[in-house]
């Protein structure tokens, strides 16, 4: 992986955004990430961004408040275009330990997909081995757990 400094001139326009929703994800943080995409489409009067949702096990993703988001993308599939993947987590992401999820994240990163974390998402990225040698921020609740 190249450092972001070296990638700046070569980052393609973001059009397709995937949301990987980890069980217990923070609904408010997820909404803060997806609503600007919806608003941009509405204000532009055309589709600038498309998005889809995935969840480990292809089951409904249950947020920390009990709300469910249905995945519309088969987890681990490469069948849809993807420019950016945002991993949304919450609660205690230190307890999440799904090897299939971690392998899929590493595969996407290796293929050049830009990956980011929302709320506890950076913790998941670190557990997948994607943040070695990089600096990141984590939700304040995760600071004490940040030694992955």
C-alpha cells in the first residue's frame, strides 16, 4: 500500500460506496456518513453516488440501538463496483473476530479499494492488519482498547 501522500494525485473520483456494517454499529455515525451522499444526489438532481450495504454472514446488520439494516450486497462478493468501502462499527469492536471479514478487507485493500472506518471502524481495520505503520483516529470509547 502506498502512503496517502503518494496517492493524492491518483485517487479516482468516488462514485460507488460500500458500507460494511459490523454488528453493534453506531446508527448515528452511519447516518452521518450516508446522508451527505443522499443529499449530494438530491441537490445535484442526478445520481452522483451509489451505495450498498454488506454485513458479516449476510444477515441484517443490527445497530447498537436495535435498528436493522438489510444487506443488499452478498458479503465478500466482488460483483458490484466499489471505489470506497466504509467500515461502520460501534460498541466494543475489540470483541469482533471474524476471519472472513478480515480476509475480505485485506483483499479489497490489495486490489486498490480505498477503505475507511466510521466510529469503531478503524479498530476493525487495525484488527484486519490494514493500519500497520499508519496513524489513525478512533472513537474516544476505543482509546483504552486501541492496542490491537
